[in-house]
């Protein structure tokens, strides 16, 4: 599990990962009323335990803004 504190765009080449998984998004507030968006990925059909939660990342507001800006620039979101 990881709580993402900041996101920066890297000018580097990448490649599409061959494994497809399902993700579930949870939204909750911490004890001090900070809103958190959590994305859990679940194992692919080829894994020993298909569908089992495998990775979790959490975003606070600042990291979410940074990621949204990247999505906006890439996909034209408004």
C-alpha cells in the first residue's frame, strides 16, 4: 500500500502492460476530515488467487490535482 504525496510527469517512453486487472475506487475521510481516494487493483485471471486484492494506492487532494492535470493535458478532460 502506498499513499502518494506528489506526482510529477516524466518525459520518458513507456509500454503498455500486457496484464489486465480490475480496479475498485474507494473514497473516505480520515479522522481529521481529509478526503482520500483509494484505488485497489485485483489480481488477473492468470494469478494464483484471481480477483484477490493485490495493490493499493491512495491520493490526497494535492496528488489528485497533479494527476488530474496530467489527465487533462493528455485526454483533454475539462
